[in-house]
């Protein structure tokens, strides 16, 4: 089930529907080449036209309504958990998962439209051709795209300054690796030498979520992947995703995604 590749999908689409395939900790990047669509991401709406780049994490419920055809776009799925390691940049990796108070899912890159289309077109060719060292070329192109995005919208990126922000990042990574286990926030705070109240405040400031919310969203995101890719019963999915009680899992899933796990599987399995 684990996917170690940094870039899992690169596609060019001109249909009105988007094939769905969910991977825990994989973020979606959508760049609109032509047309217009209304994106609803985690309750926030964006009209995305030519030159819009959108970022959607694996935690965020989202819907798309096409407003103007032809609706042509590039679609990427990127392993957010590996991006920092591969690129060696906490700053660039932060846009995929962290949600600062000033964060917007939509970034206007229309001023660099030709350059972005050229980058994504080359990335698509590398992905489809799978020639020697294609992944290195695609990773370099992705890094250039993220640098361009940072220049256009630096508020979407977390500036990691000081030991406190580093500890919050360590807690974030720890939760991502151990979310199926029983985690207590007080013990996690002690592990990283901060008070529970400080951890809660600093974590939310840096990621957009409290530590408890982030733990829950990791579990729910992984549960979505299991619902799509396995035949496990709902109770098994709940257990494997770290929920001790299936009713709590069903309730949390419905509250966050607006439908039951069974209904979600019927639509996306």
C-alpha cells in the first residue's frame, strides 16, 4: 500500500470529470490551462481560470464544478511526506500540507502561463516516457514550479524559524508516521519538551490544525485509501486506521466528509 514515489501521477485532462484515486499524504496540484471551474476546498470557494494553480491536501474535502469549457488542465499527485526529503527544503514542502492563517488554495500564475505550461508539459512527457532518470528530471521541474509559486505567493509557505517551529514540524512528522497507534497529546508534548498548551497553539499556527485534529485527519485520510483500495469491512478499516471504536470512526468520517464510509466506498471503490 505504501507508495515511495514522489510524483505518483501526471496527467493532462480535457474532460469535465476527474478520475479519483486517493493516497494518504499525497497532495493534488491542478493547473488550469484553459476554461474555468469553481473549486470548493475545505469549505472555501475559488473561481479558477487560465493560469490558476490549486493545492489540495489529502485531508481536504473538495468538489469541482466546471463553469467554462473546454476545461483543460494538468493534474499531479505528489507525495507530500517525501517532498522535504527529496528536495531538501522545508519551505517548499510546507505548501502541500501546512495551512497558515494566510493560506489560499489558489495561486495566480497567469503571468508565467507559458513557462508553467512548458514545465508541466515536459513533466508529463518524462512521466509517460519513463526514460533514464526521468524521476530526477520531473523532481527538478516540480521544484522549479514550487519556487515560482513561492515567488508569486510567499504567504502560502511556512517560514521555519527557531527551535520551536522545528519541534512542531517533528511532532507533525511523528503523527504522520504513528497515527495508527494510540497517541496522547500530553505524552507527545513531553517527548518534544514543550507544554501541551504551547504545542496546541504553535501546532495550529503552523499547520492550520490542532494536534488532535491532525491525528484525526491522518486516520481519516488513510481510511479513505483503504475504502478505495481494499475489501476490508468497515470495522477492519476503522481498526487499521487507528480508531478504537467503529462507531466513532463512522461518526467522524460522516462529520468530515458528509457521507458514511459505506457510501464513500460505493462512490469511489
